[in-house]
C-alpha cells in the first residue's frame, strides 16, 4: 500500500488491520516513501518516475521474496553488487493499493509494470490535473505581488510569515509544511497530468471514493472509471478524502466483497452492485 502526501505508513495500520481481521491470509507491506515517515528525503527533487522505480525495487526486494525478512537496504546493496541477479525471483504478482499521492505512483507503475500486478486498488487517487480555480488564481497573483513588496528594505523578514498565511488561506498546507526539498518534489508531481495514462492501464482496477472528497473530487474517480477499461467504482457516502483510515471498516468491506481470491475477480453474483455502498 502506497500512502498519501504528508503522512506515513503508520496512518494505514488501521486499514490493513481491518482487512486482516476478516481475511488473515493477506500480507501487507506499507513502506514509508522517501521524504515521509521514517524514510530519509531524496537527495534531489524526485519526480514520479523516481518513486515508481523505488516502489518497483521495494516490490522486488521485499514483497516478492520468499526467504523471510531482510533489511531492504542490505537487499538493494546486494542487487547493485550482483547486477540485479538477487532480484530475479519468482514472478509473484501483488495487489497494489494506493491513496492520494500514492495513487500517482500506482498509475504509472500499472502502466510500466503490469506484469507485477493482479489488481490495482485506488482511493482518493490524485493525478488528474485541473485548471486553477478563481480562488487559487487570486492567491497566485497575490503571492507574486507579495514577493515584490517583501523584497523592499525592512520588509524581507516578514515574507516567510506572509507566504505561510497565503498558503494556509488557500488550503495548501501540504506545501507550506513541506521542507524545501519536498516542495520541489511536490511541484514535480503536480506538474504531471496522468489523465492520458489511464487508458493504458490493462490490469483490473477497483476505485473506492469518499462522496465528500474535496481534495480529489468524486468527478476524478468517475473520470478514472470511465478511462480505465477494466474498473469498478464504489462511492462511500458522508466521508471525505480520509476514507481509507477514518472509515477503514467500510473500505475493507468493499475491498473484500469485490476481491475474494488472490489474483482473481469476483463473479457478477456479488451482493453489492457496482457503485453502491451501505
């Protein structure tokens, strides 16, 4: 499972627990992506492709291994020394779950490495680029004007506080709370519109969305459902972008009712119709 921006693997322990309480045969791997949680920040302004390759290395070094636990750092070092031979393991496919920013990575992963996946499960998935809203445009121009104003002698010391106020007023707290390095990473991620990639996804996809998601609106989920050929969309009422951990029980229920066997699909006799959620 790939986590969202500004949080870490810890946030999704409840998500995994809800699923494992119902079906204990699953094994969850929830890495802290570079720059989040206990992982170090990348050494430069990573792009989505860098996160895709990190995830692939993690899958090959950890999720597809049969030999038990071994620190990923040690495995990757061996892979470099052995020119990758240590990673040539059984072709064991995985279910790739992803939330928000993590889904940006998952979309590109599914297009690039479909052979690794038996299903793609995305919730509150980011990746569709929108035009700036009127409010965002106003704050954008204000920030440009503010930059000129606060370059004047005696006012430069106030620039940092003014920027923080503007970003928080525009609900861009993720950006204002990020380090300088991660601000660069975020800019790179937001610059990519992944809409053209959706039609290239050839693995089954389950989309689980909060009805009141204002970060990645339901319209984004509907567009993804329309563009991804083999996809199902499920909408949970009265829940927002925090669905996978603030309503983990419902998330787990939808997933398990519509994905019953490893690397298989449920048949049409499922008790819940597509798009419905209790």
